[in-house]
C-alpha cells in the first residue's frame, strides 16, 4: 500500500515553487490548475511518453485552451533545431506572455521545454511533469534548461525556474529497467556527494528499490529532491555549492560527447563518471580502496556500468572534458570526494593522477 505523499518547496523568494511527490497525482486537477495563470497551455511531450500519459494530462485541463507539441524521443534530438519546433507551434497558435508550458516527459523534454519557455517572448511560465526517475530527482528541479551543441553538452541554455514540479511515481511503472537504472545514478549521487545517511539507506534498500517498491521510491525521490532543493536555494546560479551536484558529470559528459549522444543513457555515463571520480579521489589520498569498492558495489547493484565500453582515446576524452561549463581558463575542474558523503570542487588535483585514471578507463 502506498501511503506517503510529500510536498517540498524550493525557496527562492519570489521564484519559490513546490515539488509534489506521490502516487496518483495525475488524476487530481488542483496540482496543475493552481499554477496556471492564463488560459493558453502548451503541452510538450515526446513520441514515447505522449501515447501513454498525454490524454490523462489533457483531461486535467478542461478549463484551458490546450495545444500539444510532440518531439522525437532521444538525447540526440536535444538541439536548437528541435527547440524551434516548439517556437513554431507557439507562434502559429498565437500564444502570448500569459501562456504556460507543460513539460511532460523525461529530462530531454524538460530541458528543451524549459529553454523554450525561458526564451519565448523573453520568458513565460512552465510546469514540470517528469516521467523518468532521472528527471524526477535531477533535471526537473532547479531551473537549469538548455540544449546540447555538437561540441559540448548543455552548453546553450538558461536558468528558468518552473512554477511547480509534479512527480507522480506511477509513471515509473512504464519505465524500462535500463531507464530506471539510469535514474538511480542520480539518486546515488546525492548520497555520495553530501549525504552519508542517505547513502547508507540506499545501500540497505537498493535491491528493493530496483524491484520497484513504491514507498521506498517515493522516499528516495523525496530525499534526492530535498537535497537538491536545499542546494539550489543556497546557490541558484551555480556560482559555488551547486557545482557539487555535478559529481561525475564532467567525466560523464565527456564520455557522452566522444561516443555520441545516445550511445549511453545520461545516467549510465554519469555512473561511469562517478566511479572515475572515486578512483581519482583514491589516488589523491582521500578515499580508501574499500570506499571505492563501496561505490562500485552500489552502482553495480543498481545495474549501472562502471567502465567504458567502446573505443575512446585518452586525448579525445580529455579534449571533450575541457569543453565544460565548470572549466576556467582551460583548466578542468572536477568534483572529488574527501570521503563518502563529502565532496569538493578542485582544479588542483595531481595531473599525473588524472592522466592515470583517464588512461586506465580508456584502455
């Protein structure tokens, strides 16, 4: 029986908004209605999610003038060209500044929709309805929006906070095992970078979560969102502490770029990146061999990869990593671990240790 329902708040003054987490939320109108100010609503979804959940969401919006835009599914479509499909639809429907956009889908849909909302007429409201575990615990919260460029991931975008995030964990019932595992990478990230108590809970419950225990999933999503909301409230524009949320991401984004977006799911690439960061943290004298083995063990239990499959040269990976939003004057800044549950941002790590890790994973 599913009994717990959570409401969290991202505290950003006038831009504050709620995160609703629970089961059966997409059957209740109020979660959406309370956060739509005008009459015009544009739902953006993709070709995979729309056939399953679009009609359900449209039924909640009988008081509004609703238009729908369906995007192709896949990280490879997270581009300016795809975003233009949304702009075309908004303009053809004569949407004005009072309009609200709804992102119905995973992280790609949420990022593109948010970026379109930030840009259309210099900014309109949007609401996130994330339908994958990864988007529920990461990309839907915090207002980072954007698209990929062929030279780097998420290099074109804007900070634009949603009016609300509605997380109905029932949508995970239609999520395949690989996508669910990819989401677990971001859940595990919160434990590794700053919440050792949460990490201990995950180590205890990872098998049950992978077997889709709904109450445990709600708790894991809630703990993840709470950690992210607290960091975002402190550092909305990623000038300090929020950078820690990129643990594993500089390595992972480099892997995605070199192998081509879509070869690995985002969470899979981040899993490898976190393991690489843990290995570098060990070489830097912070983590023990046993600590690194714990990282590998929980990732493996979540059915996530820890090594790169496919040919990747050290030179190409380092080049891809250098084109990163955290790089300063060409220096690759990395989030490393002091110990499990405590992280820091550094560009003063040993370059020899860094090269060793890169070489070991690129064999």
